[in-house]
C-alpha cells in the first residue's frame, strides 16, 4: 500500500498520542503526523518514535493541518490518504476495512457508533447528518468523523478548506457534488478517560450552523443543478 499515506493531525493529545501512533505503525503504511502547534509533550513523543512530522509553529486548526498534510501527500506522489484522530477514539486496526473499499472515485467514511459519545458531539453529528442529506441527497450515518480514506487526485480544490473543525464537512459536501462516491464503513470507537477533545460545543456548533447556511445556498445554485445534470447524462 505504498500509494496510501496515513495522516494523524494532533494538537495537545500527548496523553493518547503515543499509543495511537504505535498502533498505526503496526499497520505498515507510510505515516505522517501534523503537529498543529502543540504545547504539551507531543514533540518529545514524536522525536522518540521517529515519526515523519510536519509542524505548525502555532495552532492553526484541524482544517489547516489537513491541508498541510494533503499538499505534502500530493507532492510526494501518494494517490490516497487515510486520516484518523490522535485522541484515541479511532482504532488503527480498522484501517484494513477502509482499504478494502478503496477506489479512485470513492471517499470512504469511517462511521462510528455514537452511543458512547458526549451529548454535544452526538447532537452536532445528527444535526450535520440532516443538513448534509438535504443539500447533497446522500444519506450518511456519520458526517463528523475524522476517520476517512480520501482519493487525493479527485478531491475538490483545497482552497475550499477553512481552518477549523468544519473543514471535514466541507470536503464531504463538495466531494458529493463532484460525483465522488461516499462509502460509509462501520468502525470501532472508544472514548478514553484521558482523551482530550478540541470540539467546542458552543463555538464549533455555531461555525457548523453558519457553514450549513452557506452550503444550503450553494446547493440550490450549484450542488443540486450539477447533481441533476450528472444524473441526466447517466440516464
């Protein structure tokens, strides 16, 4: 799987990062960490493990970390990228399940069982799922997951990515409008006691709500017309 890069963005997750990376290394894929301005013990862990790392001097947000990683992957000639979070919620052992669905025009979405999620995150996901289906017509069980396999050469322009948490939703929406197949795959999820989540229920929910307003406008004048035209051409 030398065409696939495993990407782990991280910000102040020293409590869970080492175990996550060790389990990632066992999967045998090239591994890249984007240290998004961590101020805890993250750098010591990365140095000790000898992991390829790109570092932001200050925190710039998950969207910017993903953009940095994708640009690197494309420059290095990778065709696919798997992203997973460093807070311990994702199981690197599920990587083969994502790889089994890999395709040049398929974005694989690792869908979590949300029963153990905190109330704010679970509500935000259901809220996001509803709006996502409204402006794409595509039902997905987990639009907020960071566990995905991206076909890098088919992705929408990276200029669309905002700096923060909502960037991943934007990627899904514009991928759907572009005609990329979105394939949900069930994955395991855990919520360790020492997990540090950077989801901010108030601020991030507001940002997602504002994004949904913008995307709804674009869906009326860009997304749905493009989708309907593509369906007409196929018929």
